[in-house]
């Protein structure tokens, strides 16, 4: 692969908690991740995002690197508790000013921002009141979105309302391995519905304020296969697909939940809710890493993903340093599946990438050939899907910087730019950075 098509947008992405640091600086309030990382055993090596990449203080340096990279788009998220320390009420002017400066730097460098409103970091004050499993979150989120629109909206051409709502609901409220660490099927289904409602309400709220703004949410989507041919595992795969994908696509595109979870969500659905949820957005954001298998289990949600990546249908070309299978065909299949079942107007792959922990050599250079090969294969699969009729407009690499990777801490390195956590957070572009720069021809 020598060049990306001229009309294909190449970008990269980060999120607030993973890169900003300054966790309690300049009036910022605590988030559920600030709390979660302090619980024993939740994050490897007791790592926290207190400092992270210190992007809060080094954003000008980082935007200069983005400009050198030649990206057309940069996706980042806002910290709700940096703007509203208590989740609602008083606005933190210093938080507003930070994002104004960041957006201004991007504008100066001719980099288009894609701004995520919610990337998993609910203000702690709102979790204490029930968080996403309480319907009151809809009003809290509306107030937060209103603050963003009032103070920053004129500088944001592209809004992504939610990042991976399935992870928020399932991993955070059922598995308990992400914040807020709940383990309740009821909380998961309530959260799922409230996320769908927040998406629909915010789509309308943003469009009312800025009709020309492009609005969407971004979702996980990947093939899920039965571990074997047993009927119970076939049902488990269908259930996991509903929990991870169709429980969000169904409401957004069709105004209905999949039949296999409808009864579980029903206690939280009120008259008119499904029409509110129905909001397909101006484009569909997709985060894709790898396919998986599902197996039946005797639990409240009677299915689990297995991470058994050699059971037959998945044919990986290798694995990342997190053990995730490298399956470019899985991206192609996921994109074609979306087109066939939901027919979105436009699709952007808002995250894709792999953890490859290549260390600097004696001269300080990072030769991450495996990452280059990974992206070359996945971009080829994405462009093949586009040639076959999928309305795909771009691919955003996860991630711009090595950063705090949630429960894994600082071990996995996804970045195009190496961050020396023990050396003053020095940034060093990797070989993949220069490969992508050449690919765009900028």
C-alpha cells in the first residue's frame, strides 16, 4: 500500500482519561475512573491516570506532532468532570479554556476535530446518585451536553456522543472489570437503555443548536461465532451479538431491541422511549479490533466471550502483545454485515489498532514493523469493503500516543508515538508514525 485514496480520511484518536493527566488540577472533579484505579487489584501495577501522558499541559507539543503526522482528523474526548466538577451545576471555566485552546490549536493546524462527549469517565458525584443505571442520568447528560454546546459547540464540527456503549454497560456494569465496577445484569440492561436514550436525545439536542454539525455515536462491532456447533453455544453467540452490537444498533436504526434481550430491557422502557432512541446519526462510528467466540454459561447473562481464538472460524495471521488475534477479514466481514443489516449512510472506523510493545533501540528509534504490517492489512481489508459498496469514509488509528490502557495500566502500547513513562514523558514517533505520514502523502 503506497497511498490512501484522496477522499479517504486518515485520523487518529485518544480519550481524556487515558492521556490528559492533571486529574485533580485546575478545578477538575473526580470521575469514576479516578475512583476505580484506587481500588485494590483493579488495575495492573496499581497504575492510575493521574498523570497519564500529561496532555493537559503538553497539548501544543502533541498537536504539533499531529500536524507532522499529516492527519486529516483527530478524535479526542472531553472530560465531563473537568467541565462540570460535580457533574451538574457550576461550570469550571479553566476546563472550558483548556478545550478552547486545544480546539484552537487544531484549527490552526487544519486538523478536523471529532469530539467525543462521553468516553467512560462519569463524574463521581453522579455515580453516587446512581450513575448510568438511574434514569436521572438522561437529564444530567442533557445538562452536560448543553454546557459543551454553549461554550465549545461553535468550534466542534463533528460530535461523537458515546464511545462504545457496550463496554460501558457490559464491562462496567455486569463484568465489573471497568468503572464503576458493578456486577449486575439488571444494572447492565438499565444502563444499555439509558445510553440508547442519551444518544437519541443528544442527537436532537446538538442538531437543534448546530444544524450543520455532524453527529453520531461510536460502537464496538466484530463477528462473534459459536465456540462449536452445540445449539446452546449458537444461542450464546446471538446473545453476545445483541449485548455488544445489536442492542445498540437496533434501537438507533430500527427503534427496537433484538428479541432475545427485549424482555430484559423492558422494565426500563417507557412509552415513547423507542422513538427517542431511533436516531441513526449523520454517520456510524465503528471501533473494531478482532472477532471472538461465545460459549453458554450458567450465569445471569447466560453467555460469555471466550477469547479462545483458535477454534476454527477465526484464522489469525498472528496476535498482538495483548494476545488479540490479527484477523483483517474480521473487519471486512463486520463492515459488510453492517451494510447488509442496517445500511448506514456513512461509516467511519473511529478506532483500530494493536498493542505492540516495541522498545527504543540503542539510538532511541522504535522499529514497530508489526504495527505497520497490522495497519497495512487492516486498511486493505477496509478499502476492499469500500470497493464492495460499504460507505466507508475513513480510519482512525488507536492510538496517537501510548497511554493508560484501563485495567491493563501502562503495559500495552498502542501508540504511533512512544511515551517514555520513566523519562519525563518524552514523545518519540515510531516507524509506524512515518509510514502513515508517507501513506497520506502530506
